[in-house]
């Protein structure tokens, strides 16, 4: 049997384009300080190369190119000696500023013995490196903001996770900033308010939402009529701070959860996604119980992120998405994102000018509530219906804390 399709209009083709070979200018979080400050060297694949992170006896974290400029030995397989990293091949010793500090068997160190040292900083217990193809010094106005509750006795420490994503460019995760509808289908929330603001190097998303009653276990709340609030901002191309007010929390007060969503590129088509949570300890609760709450919050976040990853791994790159009114300002966001992939002198005003957009959620909420009600009446779970929630999660949810 054959099927004949009569032409009825122009077919929309997908323009896959090509991911940029250049890596974004800006601060990138490599992970938690506590995971690097153990006296051992750590290898990090990033920006199309290999880095080594080590803390000398003074405790300062340093980031260098991983391969020794002598004969190419891998410094990440070497040994920390004093405030240097010693190559396992010939024991050349490199300081955190990139200079060779000594060669045990040589009379003198060649004056040109220098490797690349990466500008780094520590913010709220996280290690950041600055990347810029033009080799600039990071401007103060682009500094990553501190999370005010980090280290507070009334809050938990970081619960931190990472996922290596292959076959996708970093832009896939940044697109989520404007994608209101995917929060229902992937993250099991029902957005009741959704607004974006882009200005300068900051892209923000303000959302209020309710948990889906047909997705039990994702949210910590079982009150499906109570709204939570999220106020999330990307500070540069790869680091988002999300202030969260859980259901029942006064939105005029301070948040009770901080979620960090960050990434760094490994290659033009792979990146490491990292996410961590800090949770306010309920009054009178023991630290162990509070940490269990933080772990549970992180688990709920992981469910959505793992499904994001499955979608990215199986979707096409698309430079010309076909949008409806409720899809949000995808093209404007991508224009904002482009500023990090061009030379500073080529940043156009439309990449950094203030832009605001609010989505009308009324039609979506009616449709979504009907779907939820139908699932509940049939005893179905939304998690079981979503193909992305299948247990095919290579590398997903791997804890590095």
C-alpha cells in the first residue's frame, strides 16, 4: 500500500546551522572548591583543551593548561609539591602563575619556560575561570555575585550534581530561559506567570508556578494549588542563580532555596552541566534532617534536568525555530547570547539593550489543567508517559559532592 500526499503549501525546512567553534567569553564555574582543594591535581576537559586544577600548600587554587610545555607530560597525573605542580615525566615544577619554578636536574630554568595560567576566582564556595579568546582581563562589572546565604549556619551546604552532555551545544540549555511551555512537559510545573528581562550581560526569568498533581514525587509540596516563585538570572553566558520561594513561602520575603544552574563547554558539541542547591534549615530542625531536605530538593531538580538531557541528545540543532505566541522571545534571547561569541568591539546595541517580554499563560493553563485532570481520573502518572523519563540516563545525576 502506498500513500500519496498532495502538496498543500510550502514546507518549512529546518536550518541546522553549525555550532560556533569559538567558546563564550565570560566566567565559567568549574565546580566546588571543596572538590579541588584536597592537595591532589585534578584534570578538567574544557574549552577544547585540558586543564589542571591544584591547590598549593598555601591553599590557593590554581588553574593551568594540563600539558607540560617541556615534553607534553600530563600535569594532572603529577604531584603537588609546595606551591607547584610537578610533571610526572621529568619533574618540571610549575607555579600557579604559569612560570616554571624549578627543574631538579638542570642548572637553570629556561627564561621562556612559561605555560598558560587561567585567571580564576572563588565565589560562594565555587571555582570560576575566565575565558576570552581576546585575552582580556575580566571587567569588574561582570563579576559573579555572591550568594548571601552561603556559609550561613541557618542554611545547608551545597548539594551538587553534574551531567556531561554530548552531541549538543551550550545554547540548548540557555534556550530554556524563555521556554515557558517546557516547564510543564519536562519539569512538571504549571507556570501561572512568566516574564523575561534581558539587559547587558544579564538574562532573567521570573516565574510563578504550581506543581502538577499528576507528577507526584517531583515537588516537595503536595498542595497543588499553592504557588512557588522562581527569580532566575544568567550572569554571563553560563552561570545562573535561581532564587526560589517554595509553596506557601511569602514571596515578599527572602527565598528559602538557592539553585545554581551552570555549565562549561568541553567541545563545540559537548558541555558539562552542573547544578547545586542551598536550602534554609527549618527552625528547630537537626542538620541531618535539613540536609535530607536539600537532597530531596536536588533530586526533584535532577528529574527535570535528566529529561532535558535526553531531549537534547535526541533533537536536531535548529537555527530557525518555528514559534507560536506563547513560546517566548527565543530569537531575542539568542541575540543576547551572541554577545559572548563576538569580539567586544563587535557587540551590537541590540545584544545588550533592555528587552522585556511577558507571556499570557491563561490559554496554556486551561489546556494543561484539563490534561492533569484526565490523568488523575485515569490513575495515570505524567512521569510514566514522558519518554524522556525512561531510565536511559548515561552519566545523569552523578554526584560530585
